[in-house]
C-alpha cells in the first residue's frame, strides 16, 4: 500500500455557507470520504452489508489554513499513521495545488455489535490490518 492515498474532489454548492466558503464541518466529511476511498482502493469496505465489525470515531481534529470555495478542485491526502490492536489513526492534508488548506486526523476503533444494541471493542480484523499497512 502506498504511503499516501490521494482523493480528488470538487466543492459542491451545498458544501458552502452564505459567503460561498466551505463550512468547517465539511472538512470532516471530506476526510471521511477519503478514508472510504482508501479502503475501496485496497479492496475493503468500511461498512459491508453483512459485516459485524464497525469503526466508529473516537477522536477527530482539523486545523484550518486557508479557505476553500464553491467549484474549486482539491485533494485530500490520507495516510494510515498508526495501526494498533484495536484502532486506526489517519492523518490528512487537504490541498489545492501547492496550497495547504487544512491538516487533520481521525482515530477509529474496531467494535462489534452486542445484544441490546451496544458495541464492544474488538481487535482489528487481520484482513484490514494486512491491507492497510
């Protein structure tokens, strides 16, 4: 797996505020879209229909550097920074050409559903570890 995966996107009108600037919350959506694209690129699905394991977020951060506007094209560079026994940490850099728009990170844990609607932490599936490393 390459050290960095690049996801390309264009800003949609619904992503922006009244000034035509991307709303801050969209950066987290862009990071999540890039994560899902990364998984697909290595033959995985983050939420397969028959899956019993899920990957909820336990931490997310974003540092904003420059605005992004309607119709602009940009890239989300995603790296798998840490593969633990039960967690994954990703690093993200959002770029428009040579400009860094934002940097961020997200940490997810591996969980399985338990009776009653709850979840419990479990070790990452070996296939996920192998493909993401």
